[in-house]
C-alpha cells in the first residue's frame, strides 16, 4: 500500500521541491499552501504523515494540528519551525505534533523523520509492551486501556492524550519501579525519530498535568538525577 503524505507549506520554493522528492521516494503526496486548505484536504482524505510548517498565512500550524486531531486524524505530524526555542517545541507537542524539525533542514534528515513516523504508525518501531498480558491498568483511579488506546480519569472522563503521550504512559507503566534513562525512553517510545533527550521532560510534565497528578496520589513520575525517570506506584 502506498503511504500518503500531506505537505503544508506556504513557500512554493520549499513546498514543490519537497513534494517532488517525496514522490520520488514512492509516496503519494498532496500539498497545501494554507492551513485552511490542509484541514479541508484532511476531511476528505486519510494521510499517514503530515509535514506541517508552523508559520502559515491565516491560521498557524499549531491551530492546524489541533484541528486535525479534533477531527480524528491519526497521521504522524512532523512540524517544521524556523525557531528551536523550547516554548515553540512544547507548544507544537501540546497541539498534537509527533516530531519537529528546525529550518533550514537537510532533505535526507526530513525523509528519515518521515519514514520513522511511518514505522511508528505501523507499530514497527515502538516497543510499549507491559510486563504481563494485561490490556487494562488502574493507575490509582486512572484507567488505561492499551487495546482501545484510551485513558479515563478518576471521574470516568476521557483524558485527551496525544499518541506519543499515550505511548510514553504505557511504557512507563510497563516499567514501573525501574529507573529509565531518557535515551532508552526515546528509543522505545520515539523509535528512530531524533529529538533532544530533554523532550522527555516536557512530555512527562504534560502527562502529570493531564492525569491530574498531585502530591497525595499513589503514583509519581520521579526524576532520577543524571538518568531519566522512574514511575513509582503503590500497587494494592
């Protein structure tokens, strides 16, 4: 099956060569110069990966990503940004992006990122298995269903996690009690996507907020100095 890619870039001098190169790689490629066009294309067609520029005329790439996730798109989103400031990166991940690449980028690296997202979408690069055959897990009232890929809070309300946030949560639950190095987490959750190891910190912070973590909960994501994180959980 031919994978479908959507390129969203307002600069024609960047967009058209990128489309040509992706087509040369064997992908079926659609492209859009504005966020509005991209959202409409995604309503009528399913894409495997979306290469999305942040700085667009009209609505920004952040808003486009949020809209795509709201309408049910599960495509891997690679955001292109002219700035690599932490706030910009965090905003992109909060919007639902899976990876980011700073301009100017090297074509070979962009193609590698696209392939890595495709592997993750197909489940080939991500290792998020549990210690047992359990498909559901109760994390102090937070119900995690691996097969349905859903999380319910203590009130039974759905917790809106991005795909990467969910994979990270499942991975940490699977290895609860173990000190996991950032590099290991990146390898098992992000696969071959190359991002700054501190990206893990941002995702852990987001998970704590979305899961409604407080100091009196029976679980905690503990920072292990010089290593990474450990999920501590007082199991019944």
